[in-house]
C-alpha cells in the first residue's frame, strides 16, 4: 500500500466512525507489523531504522552468499533456497536449530551454513525481509 492509500484508509475510518482517528494505529497488516517491529527492534538485534528487503533484494543477497560457497544458480537456485529459508523462518527455526535432515542435499548439503551466513548478512545490513 502507498502512503496515499493509507491516508485514504484513515479518512474512511474516520468518516465511518464520525470522529477523528489521529494517533490511532491504523494501516495495513504489514505497516502495523513494521511499526511494532521498529518499536521493539532492539529485542531482535536490529536498530529501529532497519531496512525491509523485498524479494529481489533477498535473491540478490542469497546469490552473494552462494558465491562464497562457489555454487552457481543451477546447482543451488536462489529462489529455491529463499523458499526453504522462508519456510524455516515461518516455523521460527534459527540456523542452529536446523538439522542435517532438514537441510537435505540442496546446495551440496551446505544449506544450513548458507542460512546462517544469510542471517548474519541481514543483521550486518540491519535488515529483515518482508
């Protein structure tokens, strides 16, 4: 959603309720989640000014990590690796909680290490993905 759409949403809610909504926490699911995360960023090791990486940024970062392992896009497709990492993150699994069985043979069996390096780079960049 754009800022314009968010303003329109606030205006509509204000009109529906027939009262001002300034100061209310209104917005899209993603904007509210980002606001909460920024308020408590230090608890997850980030600064409040963290950057949210879009899918293209995530793929670029994964490609950089893969280069350190001398893996090309065919041997270890970045989108596949990103999807696996996303599944682990959805389950709240950090790299140290991933077992050899979880990692399988993707990326020459180095997926756990790739995930750890990816996560370390995110922290260095003060970033997270959306």
